[in-house]
C-alpha cells in the first residue's frame, strides 16, 4: 500500500537522523580512488568528486555519505552496498553501474543517467529523482509523479501536470489522487466536462476504498468545477487556481 511504503520511507529517514555521525573523508582513500579506481569499503564521506572520471571503479561498500559526485562518470562502477546517503549525484553518469543494495536515502539524483544500472534492493527514501533517466520502477515513484504533477499545476503548467498524473495512472489505474489532480488541471484549461468526469470518478474510487475524506474532497471539487463552469458561461472568468485552492487538501489525501 502507498501509505505503508511512505511509512517505511519515514522510518528509514528517521533512522538516518539518529545514526552516528559519519566519519570524515580519508584523503589517502580519495587519492587511492583517483589513482587506481579501486577503493572497496573506503572512507569517502563528504568527498569532493565533482566531474571525476570514475568509470569502472570498485566502490563496493564504500562510505560516500554526503559526497559530491555531481556530473561524475560512474558508468559501470561497482557501488553495491555503498553508503550514498545525502550524496549529490546530480547529472552523474551511472549507466551500467552496480547499485545493488546501495543506500541512496536523501540523495540528489536529478538528471542522473541510470540506463542499465542494477538497482536491486536500492534504498531511495527521500531521494530527488526528477529528470533521472533509466531508473524504471522504484519505491516511491508513484508519489513522486503525483507531487511533480501538483508542482506543475501550481506553476500553471497544466499540460505538464496532466502528463505526470497520466503517468501515475499507468502505474496504478485506481490511484484516486491523480484523478483529482488531473480534474483540477483540466478545469483550469477549460475542459469542464473532462474535469467533472475525473472528479466524480475519484469520488467513486474513494467510496469503494472506504476513504470518506477523499469522497468529501471529490464532492467539494465537483462543486468548485461547476461554479467555474457557471462563471465561464457568464464570461466572468474562472476565479483562481483550483490546485492552489485545494493543494494542501489533495496532498493530505496522499500523505
């Protein structure tokens, strides 16, 4: 279940908050890595490795907590079991890398490339993965897509928001929050018929899922869309951004 997965992520995050403070970077280990690309179980926490050429490196079990690996070439690298909590891997090339069992809690993976990477049992709780390619299915992807859709809606990029909600629905067709988000976006674009259909269907799903708060929110959204539609027919305009109006409520239904 979604809430169960989120709870597991929260537990992992809380665990990391109370974990012992990571050791400092061992400069000898850093030099060893750059010279030989062999640094199994090395102490590299907080290391500055921006743009480093680490293709094919052996970093299995290494401590890379908070390391800066932005735009580094880690293609084909062995990072199995590595501690990459809160590490920056922004724009990094991890194509074909072995990430089996790696801990990427809170890591920045935006725009990283993971085509062909082994992500078996990887931990991604709280990781930033927007723009990441090749990641495929992962725990939390559904929630991320929903949040990104909400963010685009608040920016008034309604087509972009709908694209994220649609992607979420391909993963879980009965994911009611995505129907609400898509409904609000459609209403802002003037597609009141589609918006009402989505809001009403979300209500049906929430009722079947025994979620009275969701059902109530769906009904509230239907009324809001009907009011928009009436104002639009009277040429008085829509009257505001529905996603902004209902944003906090919609997020509460997810979390």
